[in-house]
């Protein structure tokens, strides 16, 4: 989460414009976007991995799927893999990631990916990023979302992607 993180600035289709943006310099320019990627890891048990944001981050102590901004030169898929591994210590193969969908936000293109995993690997959270991580059923994700304990941006994301995500989890898990 360093302020020296550099992002590609993209158009609404996710095509890099050639401009770069440094995290910490405020939002990308109006009409421009940067890519944010997230992974819903789906166990063969049918449960998914949630992470709880560290206290020092925006939306402290809120739940989410591991997520973060794609870095300069990085695809959404590569960014999703990197963020998952950095935040939870769990690695997946690039080809295991399947796009659930994209949400166009005010200045970000949010991509939610799903990936299958055997069993429920023990997460090793990065304490600067993640306070805790736990495997839960999708019904518990829904309950937490509706209880307002997810990071605020997830409300609109789930509004748009919940049905597709539910189908993906049902077809991937145990």
C-alpha cells in the first residue's frame, strides 16, 4: 500500500492511455480509471476466503475478498493473483482465474475474479494489509454484506455481481 505505487491510467474499456498515476497523489483524473482486481477463492468444500482489512487501511476492519490496484504494466489477472498472494500467502495459477465481472466505478474499473482451490489452505495474512482471513459459506458473505461489515465499495459491487458470483461459487465448490 505504498505511496510510491504506480498505476496505469486507463480508458473506460481498461485500455492503458499511456499516462501513469502515483498512489497517494489523489484520484486519477476525471474520465480516467485505474484497474482494481479482486479474487474470490473457492474451496472444494464450497466455502470462500474472506479477508478483514488491517486497522491502518481505508475502511479499517471491514471484510472483503482480497483485492488491490493493478500496478504499472500489470493486467487485471496478474494484479489479482499478486494481491491474493501478498495479502493471504495463497498462490493460484493464472489460468485458474475466471472473470466473474467488471464494475465501472467513478474512477476505477473493478474486476472480480474467482479461482478454485483444493481444500481450505491456511492463510498467512500480511499484517499491514490484512488483520484476519477466514473460510466461510456464501450465505455468511451475504449476511455480512447486508449487515454492513464489508468495505463500503463492496455494496455496489455485490449489487451488480452477486448473482453471477453465486452461480460461479455453486459450480466451483464442493
